[in-house]
C-alpha cells in the first residue's frame, strides 16, 4: 500500500525565498574563501607564540578538513546549479532540500570548528584574549555568510558566536572586553536578521520580475502561434476561394467563345469577369496584409528604374481614367539624372496600384497626377495627387487602419479596406514610409517615400521593339487562329481583338485551310500544344504538307506562321519549317511584340 504523501511544510513563497537564499549563499562562497584566507595567517601567527605545537597541529588539521569539505561541496554545487526553471515542483523542492543540507553541513562544520578552537583558548596563556578576538571576527563572518538563508542564520549564527563569548566570559569573567564582545555579537546577529529580511524582499521581487518575463514570453509565443495559425488559415481560405474563382473565370471565358459576336451577353460576361478579378484582388490584399503585419513577407531589395516603373503604372490605369473622363498625368521633371531608389519592384508596383486605384475610384471629375520628387533626407517621394472629395484629419487617420473604410466616400464601392494599411506595412519593410495630406472638397495627396541612393545606377532597360501597341493597332492584321482548346482560343481571340486585329478561329487544320481559302490572312497562330514527334519522317512530312498548303492559300501575300509551344524542345525544328515559336505562358507584351514583327514583315 503506498504511503500517503506528507503535507507540505512550506508555502510556495517560502520555497522561493529559500531557493534564492541558497543561490545567494553559493554566490558568496568566493568571498567567504577570501575572508578566511586573510584571517587564517593572522590566527596562526598569534597562535604560534603561545599555543602548544600539538594544539597548533589540531588547528591546522581542522582548517584543512574544513577547506577540503568546503571545496568538494562547492564543486558539487557548481555542477548541479542551474538558472533554468524546473517545471516539476516536486523535483525542484527535492533539489532545494539537497542544496540546503549540503550548504548547512559545510557552514555547520566551520561553526563547530570555531566553537572547538574558542574553547581551547585556555591553553593560549596571555595571548588568549587576542586569539578570542580573532575568533569573534570569524564568528561575525559566519553570521554574515549565513544571512541569506534564515535557517542557517538562526542556527549557525548563534552557534558560531557562542564559542568566543563563552570562552571570553570563562577566562575573563569581569573584563570589559567580554561585555564588548557580547554586545558586538548581539549587534552582528541583529544586523544579520535585518539583512536577511531585506534580501527576502529582494528575492520575492526578482522572482516576481522573472515570472512576469516568463509570462510575457509565453504570451508572445502564444501570440506568434495564433498569428501563424491565422496566416495559415488565410492561405488555405485564399487558395480554396481562388480555386473556385478560377473555375468560374474559366467557365466564363469558355462562354466568350460563343458570345464574341453577341455584344449584349458579352457585356454581362465581361462584367462577371471583372468581379472575379476584383474578388481575387481582395483575397490577395487580405493575405498580404496579414503576412506583412507579421513581418513574414520576403523582399528582394534592389535598385529600381522608378521612371520606367511609374510609366508602366500609368499605362495600366490609362483605360480606367479614360473611362471616367479623368485627366491622368505623370510628372517626373524633378527626378535626378543619377541615382536610383531601392525597393522590391513587385511591392512598389503593388503600393502604387493601391494609391492610383483609390485616387481614380473616388475622384468623380478633374485629374489624378503621379509625381516624382527628391527629398533632402535621402528619400525619393512618389506622390499621387487627386481632385477627389478630400478627407478630414480623423478620416485620414482612419484610412490607414486595417479594415477601416470611410463611410462618407466609400458608399457604393466594394473593398476590404486594407490597401493603405498594406501599403504602409510594405513601405516600412522596404525602409520607406507612406503618408498623406488632404483637404475637404479640394482633394488628397498620398505618397510613398523610398530610400534614394545617389551612387546607385538603375538597372538597364530591356530592349523593346519600336513597334508598340498603338503601331499594331494602326496596322490591323487578319489572324487565323488554330486551337483545339476552346478556353485558350477565347483568351487568345480576346487578346488579339483588343490589340485591334481581326480574328478567324478554327479547331482543326482542315477547317483552317478552308477558312484561309475563303478570306485573306496576314498571319496564322497555332495553339494546339506540342506538335507530334517531328523526329518521325511521316509526321514531319504531314506537317510540311499542311504548311505548304496553308501558304499556297495566300499566293499574293506573305503569310507569317506562329506556334504557341509549352516548351522550347521543338522550336529549332519548327524554325527550319519557317514557323516562329512563342513559349507559354503567353503574356500580353509577348503577343504585342510577335504581332508587331508580323506587321513589319507584312
């Protein structure tokens, strides 16, 4: 039958005080060694004059024994001493009890030896008084080094003091030195109790601060776990919702194949696609805002061509401004000729997209201006100025808070209210800053400040063909599109028609030959995935025959043939057949360049 556990003899507060007291006592051990190291030569020198040799030998043996035990106990304590918290209370209490027994034994050995030496002073003759005064000093030292632990002070302190006092009163019963020693010892004990009380308060205060720090660290760790969990949840929700929206988008795009010639239904589908894009933008912004707030966004900071970046942003929002009848202008006259801003290109574009879209969204008439100007503190300011409704100081402060929207101006406009909050977080991560000024009924100015290095150079601009979208639009092409994927065909057709080209669509080579015979064609774009193995002579002959027949349908004009390929494995073989290769995924810029080259050759 297991023994019932005994009730605790100490409260938690008392265990804390005892633990800290033992630790303080252990830390005082080097000073104790120094104290007795100074007093020992004095005692032995005085004892050599009047104490018999055999008694001196006993004294030295006691000192060697005490010193040896003390050093062994100190080495064991150093191995087991730890500053790390022990979560198991029973184990911690067991260790405290072990330390208490060990340190009490070492101190008790010194106190008992002092009592024995003091009582032997009757054999010291005339020097007994001097030797007892040295013993009294040693007793004061024991009282001081016992003070951190109340139990040691209550037992070892009086025990150490009793030896010199008893011996002095026995040898000099009526002497003033006896009374002086007794009073001094009483005062030393009283000061020891005062010191112990002060140290107990210090122990509890230090323990309270340590517990507070641990709780704060635990709370910080819990907050980090919750934040990571929130981001993981947002990523999961974003991924799942994005998947659903992508499915909707693909279905709508597939429907465009049948609505290209029907303007009214096409308008509804285009509207639905715009809403899908808007929802995807909100999801990305929400996820980025939480990730940026946690400081977990990875940035690629490098010198940027801010003029080129700003020009791209102006082109991106030109249609929106034109549709609302707003003047969208760009002013880079103050941009220094040398130097470059440092930032993450994608994130800078993201911030400017938020600022420009807000300005265009809430400005009903007038203008929106994007302006670059250097600052004297080593930053370049990118300003977006609008002639919108303006904001009050309270509204301006609210605008930068996450999920906060200004009811007065945002009525009828959807959004998550995270654009400005995310912009501020991203700018700070890049070493920049954001700010704003606004006047009611006049307009607002929002800005992004980025570090500007006068010694850095902007990266070289990629080579762009002289032909642009406008040139392509002026030289409208008749394009024969061959694709066996209705979704990809609809996307390519929309891109081509948006660039001002006319498009005929075919799902097979035979149908393409029929269409090419009936109407003039300037270019043919083949988007049917990878071609059959061109290493096979039969496949190669069949493809050469098709290309030859296709070119013969346009006998009076040169026909450019382009192929959209998933990779570059067949590009060299197709080039030998006079087919220009375009690698997927196809961007709008790549299509513009390909059509521009076709237009030039035409």
